[in-house]
C-alpha cells in the first residue's frame, strides 16, 4: 500500500533528487498545489496569480520508507524561516509548506516543526506552513526529473541559488546528498 506526501520547498527541480534515491519511494512528481486555478501552467504559477506553490508529490511505501524519514529530508532541503520564497527563487509560489494528507501526517509535521523551531539551529522562527492537501497538478513534462534530463543546468542552478551553501552551513554532515 502506498501513501502520498506533498512538499513545497522553493524550486521543485531542487526538491526531486533528495527524495528520488531511496527504496520505498515509488515516484516523485513536480507540480503545483494550493491554488485556485484548475490545471495551471508553469507561467501562470510563476506569475503568482494562481495561489499555487511549486511542490513535489511523493508516492511512497510507508512500511519501507516512513513519513518521518520524508519529513527529515524535507527540513534539510529548505530555509524554514523564510516564507517569502526559497534562496534565489522569490515570491509566493516558492514559499515552503507541507501539505498533509491525513491526521497522522499533520501530527508528525507539527511535531517536527516544533522540534526544529526549539532546536536553536535557526536564529529566526520556523514559519513553514502546514496545510491541508489540495488538488495536485503535475507540471509540464520538461520539468519532470529535471536533474536527470538536464544535469548541467540543474547543477548550475543549484550552485547559483545559494541553497547548498545555506544547507551546508545549517546541517553540516547531517543532510541528505543532493
């Protein structure tokens, strides 16, 4: 039996690879969620007018790879204190969020958020939203598995974003390889 997990962590290109490397993860799809327009396009979402966030929808087997493990990876990919976007990607469609699909996911997300906030790892409060799962719309094909299809562009984009420098400084050796 599989479950879904949906995470917004800024640019969805950078949110696929960290999850896409483990047994028990069946699929990681880049897409959009949380907005008010049906079947939005990338250009619509990027304009900030649809209310959607760039997200990854993960289909996983919880008996092999738990939701708790997914949350651990998620927190290590973002700046949870920045609700205005992530790294070089600014605006409402790039803000971080956890879309929960059931009450157990909500409890675990809130627990890990609270623990992270109380850990002293960040100088500012953890402001990442925990939201009810909303309709998910897969992004255009050229966005899917971007790190595999366009490895040079992916590597350069990550390098320019400042994401890795931030994550290295905050998580040191704890973080999952990108």
